C-alpha cells in the first residue's frame, strides 16, 4: 500500500501537463481508492484521540519512539544530539515525552550546517520541500517522506470538518499567484482533487465577476486559500454588489493568520459562513485546528507541541506567551525534533499526560507576515508567495524586505550574502518586476541589517500606505 500512498502524494506535485493527462482517470476512481486505507485509519485515530486521552498519550509516545529510533540510527546529526543529551547507553526506543526537554532546540541553521547528516535516508529517496521565504529570509530547503501527503491530508480534512466539509465536496481554491505552466490563464479545474483553482493576481473586479459565475455554475460551497486572497475576493464582490446563487457554506483558510477584520469582511460578503482554519508548517512538525475563534488545539498524533520562553524554559501558566517548538511524527526523512518554529503564541492549556498532550494556544504570531502590495491602479495584490519557493532564486542575498509608500512602486531592501554581488540583487529585482506584469516596479536598497519588531519579527512588507483606502 505504501507505493499507492507515494503515488497519491506525488500526484499533487507532478508537472501540470502530466496532472492534466491523468486527472480524468483518477477522478473516475471511487473515493475509497483515491484516499486509501492509510487515510481511513488516520481519520479514525484522529477522532479517537480527541475523546480518549489514554489512547492519545499512548499514540503520541509511540510516534515519538518511532521517530527517535529512526533518527538515532540513521542520522549522524541526531545520533550525536541524543548521545550528548542522554549518554551513549540511552535506549531511544524507550524515550518518554518528558525526556524531550533534555535535548537542545533545533534551528534552521543547525539543519543547514548539517546538510545530509540531518537526513535518515539518501536525499534521492525523499522529496525536497522549501519554506516560502516570506519572512524576509531566503527559503529553507529540507526533505520529507514521499508518502506523507496521505497522512497529512487526514488531519487537514479532519480540521475542515468543523465547517461541514467532507472529502467528496468541491472547493474553490484562491492561493496561486498564477496557474503553473500557463502564465496567462486565470483558472483551471482539477478533477482529481475536486478543485476549481483561481488566480489571485491581479484579481480585478472583472476577474471576480467571472469567478463568481464559475463557482455558481459548479455549485461550489467552500472557499479555500489565503485569508488575504479570500478577503480581497470578498471586497471585490461587495464592490460589484454580487452574491452567490448557492450560498457558500464554509471558508477553509491556509498559510496565513486569519484576522478579525478579515472574518468580518468575508461574512459581510458571504453571510454567516463557518471558518475552519488550521495551523501548520511546511516542515510538517506541528498541526493544530481552530476549536474556537483564535484558539487552536494541537494534534499530538501529528507532532508534539511545546511552548518555551525566550531562555528555553517550559511555559506552563495559562496566559503566558512563548515560542512554539515542535517534534513532528508524520515524516521521518528530515527528523524535526524540538524544532524552533520561529512562531509565538499565548498558552491556553498546557499539554499533559492527563489531556493526551493536547496543548491549546491563542494569538499565534507566525513567522510568515503576509500583506498586500498596492498596484499602480490602486488594486490590491496578495503578497503571499510573491517571491518563488526556490533557494537558488535568492543567490547572493541573505535577507530581504519589501517597503511601499506609493501605489505601483516598491523597494526591495536587502542584506547581501558574503559572496553576493550587485548583479544578484538586480537579477531578483528584474524577475519580480516581470512577475508583477506592469502592476509594480521595484527599486533596490542595500542595507547592513533589517529592522525587527519587539519580538524579533519583521514585517514582510513595510507598508506605509493606508490599505483601508484601497
């Protein structure tokens, strides 16, 4: 069955042409075959863990031991970390959740320096992923298991069920800057995944009028995508005075924080829709679903969540703020064990054996700082994933930040890498300007460092324009 799970996971990232050729065949398969037995088992276990704390605790311990065993045996980096923390004779197959605190926190820098010593299998047997780099640093490359998507999608569908979504229902997806493989196409129907994919750039009123008609024609009842993109879509609907013939039932936000003003704008356009956001990481280290407005409960079968203060000590008192640290179980290719997520939150309920290690938090402040550019005609441009997820693209630059104080114009502030030359920055400027397709022009500003906020975070866009006016 693992070969089928690998195939299911590979489909999502296959080239557009190949996907389009096989999608009609996959869409004809029964849902039970499309998702498979592994998916069904995970859905059952996720549901059981929510109501059976003993099962949740036992499954979390088993997940930790399986990860630790593979990491200590196959990764030189993690073998050394375990030996330094526990001694050479420690049996990682008997590790307990409480033992994790003895390990140092793992950072991106640790993994970059370690290279393939961080992996448990040769890179050729894994899938290379990247973070988006939208926090102003170059994307971070790492490797995940080929068959992990099936397990991950079980958690995603479970979270979306809060809005009434089931796996056989169609979704409208608002997250792509452009359609891959077709730069001039605004939309595509993905029959195998039951998705109507819509470009969020530039998303003019004319685009949105077309999108509303297409969603109505397919009687789609769920919007899925970046909150900033869904908010912009709804703003355009309000400006057009449009509504759906078949009311939208739920909104499934991803990748960005969902703010109160965004909920208000979306509900103004769509009515009293249900929201089902979740918190996750590209690194697959943690997953949490929203259980009440802005309160998230972590799923310990996916990964173990910890909260520590700035000195690394555990945060245990409700109301205290701290850093989120994760140990992920659903992929072993790059073991993320006590991984520094760079995100912060406020503790609502600590994870304990008594509650099955189900930590709850509020006010998650993510490393990803989304925002909008304002184009030359005053149009909003969703900024999430504006820079490509490609480490090579940022060659010669170690950090960057956008700044805007005039519609249609933006500045790229950047810190040059040690081996960087001015031509690297110019190459990036030219590529981004071409991607903006006339809606934005960019100038370069080299700096020695980028200013951060009080918690060490920086805005992705230092936006001086009043967005309420656009």
